C-alpha cells in the first residue's frame, strides 16, 4: 500500500507557502503522492468548514508541485468534466513529460449543476461526456492521427506530442453504483471517495463483477476524511458527522442496524482519533485490498504540517510494516 495527501489548495489556507512548501514537506516525510480536487465554481459544501471560496486550479497547482519535487506522484481526485478532451490530453501529457511520468488522472462525472452549465456541459449528459473523454484521451496518448466521432465530441486526424513517457493511469471517482460500473468497464481503477464501510463493501462487490467482465485489474484508492491528534478527544471535538455528510446519504446503502447517527455509523467516510485509531482506519482499507490511501486533512489545514508529521511519525511506520509483502 502507498500513501498520499490531499493538498490544502482550497479554502482559507490555500496560499503559496502552505501548498508549495507543503509539497516539499509531504515528500520529505515519506508520503508517496500529492492530490488535488477540482471545482470551477466552488462553494464549501456542508461537510466543509468555513466560507472562503478560494480554490486553486488543480493542474496548475500540480505542475508547480511536480516541479518542486523529485519522487512523489501527483494526481487529481477528481477532475470534473469541464475541459475538452483534446485540451485535457495535452495538459496531462505535458504534466507527465515534465515530471517523468509521475502522474495519475482521477476523473469524475461532477455533481454541481451550476459549474457544469457554466462550462457548457449538459448536466443530463455528464456521464456520456466523461466516458467519451476517457476514450479520447487514451487514444491521443497512445496513437497519432486520431479520429473520433461520439455523441458529445468529435476530432479529426489529431496528433498530440509529446506522448506521455509511460501509460497514465485513469481512475474514476465516486461512491455510486454508476461510478464503480464506469470504473470497472472503462478505467484502470476506482477512487472510493467519501463512503462508509457498509456501502464500500457493496460497491467493491459490484466493481469486481464489472472489472472481471472487462478483464481488468482495478487499482483501488481510498480518500476518507481524517482528523488526527495525539489526544482522541481533541480530534473529535465539535464533530457532527450527520450534519457534515447529509448530502451523501443518497449514494450510500442503508445500514442493516439502522440510520446514520453515531460516529461509528460513518466509519469509512471519516476517521477521527489518536494515531492508533488512524492506523486502524488504514487497515480497514488494506484488508479490503486497497492499493493507495489518501489522507484528507481538510478539517485541519490550519495545522497541516503538524498533522502530517504526526501521521509520518506514528501511523505510516505501523501500517507500512503491517501491509508490506512477505518477501519485502
């Protein structure tokens, strides 16, 4: 298992020092990847504190991070379908070229109607939009003189250079049944996103069926919300998961034991506690075959560096030892 960090490129703490110096900190502490989200018209959701609408564009941000680092992978978790496939293929090929191939494309269908409309995307056709985008960028990265005629996009005799130095993995993100179907049928992996464990297990079963039918081996990435402190009470202070995650309930499976009320009911979507609790969180995903775990620390970007250091000191050594291959 490898480990990534969601960068603080949105909200009140999205400044050059925290993002750029933070990237160097992520690499020095031994994490494997830096991730950015994507929005065009961003307004903090119910599960995000504060009202600051600052949001740094992800590909520009990842370009800067890639230039300042030597080892870590940079990726999007996830891009929304507001870019033309031709432009996206060129941007990602350039990013791969300049970083020596240290890139992953995470993509989703988007759920904010206003930003899709603002970019000229028909919200009712967003799924077809993202499916065609995946098909086009794959072909442009691999072939020359590409011609494609779809329901949404058409290109004629297009060549993109330089080609990526290695195949760019494409992961589809989202907690819905549609997300795992598209990931299994068209992509290299799935980004689980914010999802409790009961729903996660149901989606993994569906994903395996779709991937097996397509003859694919899926790369699995988890991005739960993390609150960590040396003291469990501090990590959980003021936490109201019902208020935070009410907008996600429509994509989650009903719980056999009842509704979503206690912190334990939301286990998988959020983990809050001392380092030992977070070790247990990572192991929940490792035990389900996940390849990558992203620490989403958006609730404590005000102490981003402190939180990373605590994870590097008290969490990563334990989970790396526990998830290492027997021959390692």
